[in-house]
C-alpha cells in the first residue's frame, strides 16, 4: 500500500509568494521610515518658512506605517510555515490599516506640499527683506545665513537679488553680498558681487522647491510600491485561507 498527501502545487506557489512578499515588506518599511524621518527633519530645519505646521503629519504617518510593516512582514513569512486562520485574519486587518495609513500619507503630502510651495515665496520675501547688515546676530539675519550655507544658495531667486530688491551693502563703491553666499572652496572670497565665480548663484527658493518636490515624489512612489505589495499579500493570504487542508490518500494494489 502506498500513501501520499494531496498538497496542491498552486498552494505551495502561493505560500512561496507570500513569504517573498513578507521580506519585501520589511525592506519597504525601511524606505518608509527613511522618508518619514526626512520629512520631519526637513520641516524642523526650515519650519520658519512653512507656516502650516501640518506638513509634519505625513512624516509621522509614514513612520507609523513603517513600524506596522515589520509585524506584517513577520506574519506574511510565518503563515506558510504555520497555517493559522487567526494569524491570517490578523494579517488581513493589519494590511487594511496600513493601506489606510499610506493612502492618507500620500494625500496629505501632496496637499500640504502644494500649500507649502505656495506660501514659501512670501515667507522668503519677508525674512530676506529683514536682513540686517549692521546686526549680524539679528534673528532673521542668522536664518538667512544659515539657509545660504545649508542649501548652498544666495538670495531668493539668485545672487543678483542683493543688488535689486533685497537690502544692499556698499563698500568702496562695490556691492557686497552676505558672506554666507561665498563658496567654501574660496577662502579669499570677500563677498564682492563682481567676483561671481566665488559665489553661489542659484536662489534659495528654487532649492527649497526642489527639496519639497523630492520629498513628495519619494513618499508617493514608496507608498505606491508598498500598497502594491500589500494587495498581493492580501490576495495570496485570502487564497490560502480558503485552501483545503492536506488530505492523505492510500492506494492498495489489491483494490
């Protein structure tokens, strides 16, 4: 008499896919964690330019989703090894919560970043026009110098702003720009506008808009990738929940 278990090949394939997706969910959690931290750090570094404090909320949602992705990946990996309807149900609910968090994070990032870009110009105009040459430790003056150094930019649109709308400073007939506009590689830079090769030429508005655009695109693509993985995990898990238990068949040579 020979006996064998009827384990459908298709179920084994689904189990393998679920395990594979579980490892990808762990990797995706790191991507979301990095994105959330980047959003929060960007807001804290330049919050003076962003009146809307809700810009930080998508970052915290992304971090929360990244934390929940780890147990979701653990369940996805362990379910094919130990088929438990209780674990499979928890995974389903966890994937649903993650789907809601990620779609909310994407929507909020898109809405708040659009508002931030709209408000950014007026914030920069106000702070840069308060630049005080006589008091280098003035609050707005320190903010402008810090932004120049961090973003490697000069002025709002470009370095020539210091000859037009922004407060200018004349010395021996030469127009000077803030010392923070000098490139670090030129130690002999004397902030003279005529030595433009030693100055940062790109404006700070463009730099900040590029950073916001990068954050928006990064968060959007990360969440889309994770949502696709979660849908595949949910489909595979749902099929495994309906799969029949393995049955043993015996064939007798005398039958």
